[in-house]
C-alpha cells in the first residue's frame, strides 16, 4: 500500500486562518471570494533576520528519516552507545506533546554511560531535582580556568615590550614606562577580579566531587520492572546515558485477563509515537522513562504512579477508549505530571553534560579553551560597545554599509583607529580570516544590534528610576525625521533622589513612528499603549504637557482630554510655555508694520550675502576687523525667539555691513549691475532711521524673550515666579519714559552716522490728509511727531505680548492655584487652607492616601517649622 502524502500546515497572511495545503483553494473561495492570497508555513520565520537571531533547534541536527525507520535501526539490546538517543527521544516527545520551546533546546550529545554505582557510592538522600549542583560547579570550575588562561595573555604583552626594549637601538623611556604601567594596571585589576571570583566559587563548591568510578556490584537494572526507585544524581546520569528500555520481541506475552476480541499484548510500534515509552519483559508492563527518573516534585501531586513504578498492562485501552476519547498512552504523555517530569529531564540532560568534562582530559581542555575564547570575545565586545556609546553620545551616524568590505563608516574607521593603539583589537582584526564565518562584529547588522542593546539598557535605567517614583508628568510632541516620517517623542518628567536631595529630571522615553492621522484620539492611544507596553502605571500621571495645537489642546477631542478618558481620571493639562511664548512673539511683532518691515530687511541681508561666495568673502573680511563679530544668521520661520541671534549679529557689525554694501554698490569692476542694484536698495534701507530705531528696540526685547524661553526649557523650573518676573520686566519697559529713552538713544546713534532722523521720519511718515469726501475738515488731522510715532509702534508690540502672556498665565495659574496658595515663598501657616488641600487631594487621590484633616495638620506643622527656621 502506498504511503499517504504528508500534509503541510499553512497560515493565511490576510486573515490568520490555518489549514492544510490541499484546502488552500477552498479557503480562498470561502474567505476571500476566490482571490489569491499569500500564505506561509505555520511556525516559519517572517524574515531571514529573525531566523539568524534564533538559536538553531537541536532537532535539526538529527536525520529526517521516518520515525519507524529510526526505531528499527536502533541496536536490539538498546544499550545506545553513541550517547545521542536520549536527546532524540526527548526531542521527539517534546515535539509531539508541544512542550514549551525551552524544553526542546537540548545538547546534541551526552556523556558516555558510566558503570552502575556501588552501595558505598550512593548518597543517603536524593538532591533537589531542579538544582544539579555537580554540573553547575563543574561549569564554574572550567569557566575559571578559561578566564585565568585569558588572563595569562597579559604577560605575553609584557614579554613583547621587554623584547622590543632589547631590540631598539634608542629607547624612549616615556613610552616604555607608559606601556609597562598600562599592562601592569590591567594585570592588577584583572587579578583582583579573578581572585574574588575564585574565592566565591570555592565557597560554593561541594566538599567532594561526585564519585563516578566503576563499582563492583551493579545495583541499577535497565529493565524498568526490575529497577529500584531512582533517588540519586549518579543513577540518573547512568540511566539517561542508556536511554529508555525498549526491547523488540518477536512475540510479546498475552494478557489472559483481556477478552480475545480486544488488544491483548504490547505493540512495539508504540515506541515510534511515544519515544519515552518503556517495556518490561519481566513484568509484561509499560512504563514512562521520564516519570520513573523524576517521580516527585512540583506538578506531580496527582500523578498516576503506575507509569513510574508499578507498570501498566491493560493493553486494550492503550490507544483509544471509544469515539473522541483518549487512550491511556495519549492521556499520560499529555498530562501535567508527565510535562513536569519532562521539564526536569530536559534540564538535567542539558546541564549534566558538564560533569563529564571534569573526567575527560580532551573535553576538559576544549572547555577551558572555550571559556578563554568567551573571555577574549568579552574584551572585544567591551571595546566595540565603547565605540558605539561614543558615537551615540556625540550624535554621529554609524554609516554601516551592507557590504562587509566597505570600511568607510564612522564605526569601522574608529575601530581601525583603536586597533593601531590596542594590541587586543589589532589581534582580533588580523585573525578574522582564521575564525569561522570571518566574524568581526563590524557588520551593519552587528552595529544595529549594538544600538538596540544600548537603547534597551538606557530605557531600562529610566524605567528603574520611574518605578521608584510616586508620580510623574508626561510630555509629547511630533516631528518629521530625515526620511519624512512623523515621529512621536514621548518624554517623562519626574523627581529622582540624589545626594544633594530631590532633583527634577526629564528623560526621552520612546520614539514612535506615526502611521495614522495625528488626531487627538490617535496620539492619546499611542501614548497610552506605549506606557502600558513599557509597564509604566498610568495611575502615576499627575500632569500632562503638549504644545497648544488644536489636536493636542482641544477641550473635547484633544490629546489631553482623550488621555484623561483612557486613564479614567482628570489629568491637569499645562500647555508648553516655551511654545506659547514663541507664538506670542510672532503675534506681537505682526502687530506693528514697522517691525514687520524691519525683519524683512534682516532676511534680505542674509540672503544677499550668503547666496554669493564673492559677496560673502567681502563681508567676512570686514567682520574679521570687528571685535566679537558674528556671522549673519537666517531668520527661523518657526522659532521666533531664535531671531535674537540674528539681531545681535546686525547690532555688533552694523557699521561694517553698511561699509560693505556701500563698497559693492560703487564697485562696477567686480560686481554686476543686478548685485549693485540690490546692494544699493539694502544700503538705503539699513541707513534709514526706521531700521535703526527698530534695531534698538528689538535688541532689548528679543533677548529678554530669548532668556525667558531658555529658562522655560530648563529642568529646574519655577514657572510661576519666572513668568511673573518676565511680566514685571515688560511692564517696566512698557512706559513712556523707557521708550522715549530708547528712541533718544537711536537718534544719537543715527546722528553719529550723519543720518537725519527728522528728515527720514518726514519722508517716510509725512502727514497725509484724508480726501474731503471722507473728511470735511482734513486740516484738523492730528499731526504725530517722531517720538509719538515710534512710541505708539513699540507700545503696540509690548501691549499685545503682555496681553497674550497675561491670559496664558491666568489659565496656567488656575491649574496650580491650590499649590500656589500653600507653597508661595515665603510659606505661611495662614495660606494653608483646607479648601486648597482638598483640591490637591481630589486631583491626585492615588498619591494622598491620608485623611484630609491629618494632611492639613502635617502641612501646618511643616510650615510652622519652616517659619521658625527662617527667623533664626
């Protein structure tokens, strides 16, 4: 009879359904209206990069022959001397029963079976099943030996330095001392670490190594029917090396107690389906190999002891008990008790391979060499991580290339630079051809992995700090990157305990790519899911801050409202004050036509000089003669407060710029007519008194606003005092005396340059009478003089700015009002009202768990003590 075709399990990439490969067309017709859809094999990797990162399953090391052939090819006596059958049996059993993935990651070979232990070698009581001390200590011994071997490499470096000293005709003592001190320092540091590690391992090591010598009397039978109860680690090592006892008799005995119309004897074909099944000819019964070795422990309180000690011989119920009812074999090998025994068996086999290394010289040498290689690789990785951290710290691109032979990237070039001065790194790069796959850890994949690991570690440190805090505030904003993708930056602000006391800190928590619309609902969902994914409790959020865009600040559909709904509590929203100040400056400057024209001239000056190298070189030569001069700066379109630097550059080099423009407009030999015409127009604009007076005004105002914005962006911030101080400063400036003094200063400066302010004013702002059809008495039109005009323009800017800031401050103070009343400096007992405390408690119920009256009393006592300390 021909063998049936093996079906392949497929998964639909459209809907996620799973089906056999011969049902693909039926699935497409039923679910996708006959449309051809993409599928993949169930369990297959989504891309080759995931497959390369995943450990190769041990099961792939074995042959793909059918299970029946594998069983038939085993030796008849089942003394499996190739040391691999238990792994194969355990793996096949784990695959059939769908055990957790970690249980299937077993070593490909086991130590050879030792002889059975004698009575004198058996310990009085069995050790815990989950702690194979002998294997762990054997591994630590070999690890120490490997580390010491790598440590001795430092002495070779000392020999090289001494030999170089003997060969050199002329020796540089400074270089010799530096290299020797560096080597001796490494030897001193590493020897101290190794000494501590050796002492710690010595204390943990048992008094005597497990004796595995050959005994004179065999106490353990391979036949499970004759086998006594397994209690020692030595016995488990012996049996695990032998594997399950699976004899294949020509004819198995018949159980006379079973009716003749049913299964009456054992069937050897069951070995293929259940690799850990054992048969005892002595008792004519079936046993479970895993359960007989590990019969006690967690998860085995309700286990059927027949499979471990007594044996099962009711053959007619082994494969099935009627329609849709499991047989005894399937019921046991999928039971919780068997899974627990399998877990102990897999862990024991995996860790027990280290014991044999203590007894075999060649294996021991290989293990020591392996540990030495690990220590060597650790040193290389430390250097590479330092290079990656340096590039990240300086904000430099790694520029990893896909082709390994391309060494133009910053990361590779720095590594090669280090190798010129570091013998370990030079040796690593020189010997790359001798290593398997020519491993260097310099590929773009390795560089990306370094970045991911450093990012994960940095994020982990931040999460540890957040976990220790009782509350924090959330900040977020979107920005496009160089690939034109919208990124959502999520920041967290919290208090951390330092040596000097509590310190406010801000940390960038995560950058999320936005593939959806930037609505308030979508952004709030992104922030909320990011916090949950990182395990940060949203109950600790006490404030939120974003810019004042409508999708962020909306009262009903903004991010601040949607996040409050998702957290199921009202989270106070404080708009980003630096962003608000920037908007206020733009609004205030647009309130005056004089200031708008002034900024247009600044932009024209920058474009004129930077668009031509010849003109720029003329300006640069002139600026070099001026002390503390600055290059012209472009006017920022979004950050108006950054325009203070542009104003400062013009202020310092004003006379030099005037001189260069005059030289260009008169130089017919080196400049064309178009350049001379533009220079002539700019020259007339900047020597106009409107420009000079606006320059004096913006020099004072823009720098005050810039300082305010920078203060608002600091971590240590008292927002109420800062804004109040700025408002007071602008109110002092917004009076007739201050503005008149500023205009008079501009007049004096213009007169020194032989510019007539009165003439320019009358030319630009002469009195214009309205037509008689609009005004019957045009001669009564008010005549505004120079001082009044400029005072009116400047006061318009200051009034708009002060009005915007006052309104914003009023809204901000409404959020902080309870805190402001209680903690306003100097703090007083009379300000501590129970109404204000109740408002704070209601806003943050998850923080304040005390009774309202108790908290009120504690605050009053605190304020009393602060008053007494201030009076002392």
